[in-house]
C-alpha cells in the first residue's frame, strides 16, 4: 500500500512509500532524513514509532497516538500536539519551543533536557504549592488499606504517616513516598474492593509533583482523617 505524508500547509507530498502502515512510512522518512516540516499527521497511529532526531517543525500531530514513541532529540518547534497521546514517550532533548501541548497526555513521558517545556502547563497540580495551611487530597488503597503499588503501609483513620526517604524527583511518576491524588484520579484507578481515604498535609510535606502528572503526587508526610463513602461518589450501589 502506498502512503503519502503531505504538508499541512500546501498539500505537497513530503514523502511517500510502499509499505504496510503509515507508522512504517514515517519511520522510513525519518531514516532517510526526509524534511517533514509541516507534515500533516493528525490522528495518526504512531505508537512506538522511532522518530529520533526527526525534523517535525510545525507538524500537525493533533490527536496523534504517540504512546512509547521515540522522539528523542526531535525538533518539534511549533508542532501542534494538541490532544496527542505521548504517554511513556521518549522526549529527552526534544525541542518543543512553541509546540501546542494543550490536552496532550504526557503521563510517564521522559522530558529530561527537553527544550521549551514549561512544566507549569503540564498539570494543574502546581496549585498545591500556593496553598496556605492544611490541604486535603485522596489516598487510593486496596481492600486491606494498603497502597496498590507500595503496600508497606497500612493506612488507618486518625494516624499520621511519615516517609523520610520519599523520592523528590519530579521526572519520576511513580516512586518512593506516600502517593496522593485528586478524587477523579482515584475514581478512574479504582477497582472493586478498593478504598479511598482523605489525607491531610501542608505544602512543606510535598515531596514531588511529577511533570505532566495526570493527578498523582508524592508527600513525605500526611494524616488520614476520613474515608470516602463510595456510594456517595457513585462507585458502588
């Protein structure tokens, strides 16, 4: 099958190839160092594609599926990545100056040394840094009140927990520490039998707000003050 990669601006064919998928055609274009500036790849399924050091300046990647794609060192200046799924993609050293990342899923993406990324645009959780006094968030646990990922602690209402060696690296989505989250995150990750507790902490207790977090962050210390009624929030009848 013949695939053509066209300019979003003029409709001119930038690269064409006889292959099995658009993903393979894009990888071939990158391998041949084709100029893909302004390429129209809106909605394309490029999951796991190797586009390392590609020239995608001004490309239209609106809504593209780029999960686990290798975009290390790619030039994405001015690219439209609105709504793109970049989850777990490699964006180390990528140039994202002027790129539109509105609504993009960057969960787990590696953004180390990426250029032009304003972390404060990647998640609304930075609002936590400007709160005064006690703050509340939520802790998702299994039926036994232990965390689903780090089960060392059994949470109990009225108890305070402190992890001195909580991981403070904002590049790490999941790491050592007490993971708290927004209520919508807990609801989306909830499974039958799981519980949701209300935790209280202060800004100084925050260990890390991961870049591009979809609702989860880590604290050194918190107090469990209550448990959510799962009927009230529509999880059980």
